[in-house]
C-alpha cells in the first residue's frame, strides 16, 4: 500500500462533505426528540428531499430553489407523520418506520425519470486571497455555502434550545408534557412545529447529498444515512455541539473506508462498506449499556403519546 498517494487536505475536505448531510438530519431529529417525539422516518424524509432537490435543480438550474424544494419535500413527509402521531395518536415507532418505507418507495418512483442524470451546479465560495492559502484555504474557505449553513444551524439550534423562551418551552414539553400542558403550554402545537422542522432539516440533508455532495440521482442514494443520523442524536446525548462532533466522526469513518478501498487493502470491499454501520451499532450498544446515563440524558417523555385532558 502506498500511503504517499493520500492527500490529507483532500481527505479532510471529503470528510466535511460526507458529514454535512448527517449533521443536517441529526440536528433536525435532535429538536424533534427534545420535544418528546421519536421519528424513525429520517431516512424516508432524506431520500424524498434528495429527489425533490435534484429534480428542481435539474429543471431550474437554481441551487437555492433546489435546496428549498428538498426542505419542503422533507417537511411535507414530516407533516404526514405529525398528523398521524399527534392528532390520530398512532404509534410513533410504527409510523416512523412506515414513513421510511413510503419515502423510499415514492422517491424510487419519482426518480425513474432522473436515473443516471447528473448536475453541474458550481457553488463553492472563492474568497480572493483566502481560498488560495495552502492547507487553510481549502479547509476553511473553499466550501459550498451549505457547509457553512450547517455550522450556523448547529449554533442556531443550540441558541434556540438554551437561550430562547420557545426553546425552553419545547424542552419542557419533552421532559413532562402533562406538567407543560397544565401550565398552559400547547403541547401538540409545539410538537408539530418540531416535527416539521426536523423534516425540513432531513430534506436539506438529502438535497445536499444529491445536488452538491454527489450531483446525480441514484435510487437509494441515502444508503442508511438517516439511521446513522438517529444514532448520532443518541451518541450526542441530545446536545447540538456533540451532534456536530458525531457527524464528523461518522463522516470520517465513511471517508476512511473509501480511502482504504482506493489503497487496495486486502479486505473485501463489502466488509469495508459495512464499517460505518458497524461503528454505529457498537456506539449504540456502548451507550445502551449505561442505562442510568441514557435515562438522565434522554427527554423524559420521548416516544410517549400525549392525551390532552381538555
């Protein structure tokens, strides 16, 4: 193996790109779970956002419209989940799984027209004098706007949850919805808003994947990233900054296995492709082993339906 052929800067840039869709989806799901709702449909919302963003970009050649379309598609699918779980009081786990299957199916159907087509959307920022700096330039100043938006989104979610009245209300609903309802908080409205936000963020992640990260449409291109995003939320103990770290760790694992394949490591490619998912399982097992800490970090009413008494 010739490790001299590896470019550390290029690997780090690839890591950031791989982590960004995970970060968008994880931040959205973090807010949803902070409100006490468990939505396992992240994968479905991501893939619908991916086809929505790709189709819009191909038809309009507008990056802004593509990203907005991806977010709207994810939010639309999340709205179905919100109606089912908050108004019809269906089981959150079953509904989330159904949402994933529905999203994968509808994306496969809609994507038949776009299979094999590619995009040429130039979106990287080129800051004069900074983008050309060695090492620092490509790492900090040569990315597309969505990568910077993902960092701002992390700051924004942290600020919202810890420094705003609405964020504190959302956390109160997630910790004890009965107590929150008794003092006048609108539990259902808060949770619906959180679910729609989570869907939009998952859609953003999917749109980024199909429009900027790998500008083409391939059926099932999210490849389990929605499930990894769910694991990141648990790994992060429902904290935005840890979600940022978790996304970059899992993005790094993905890029590592790709580079090992490129180096011709004497391991079957299928085993290397399994690496991100094996790491996900190991992390979840380790976290689940400490049940006391998991209960302390998780929102008190996570996954529990709310029955309004009045």
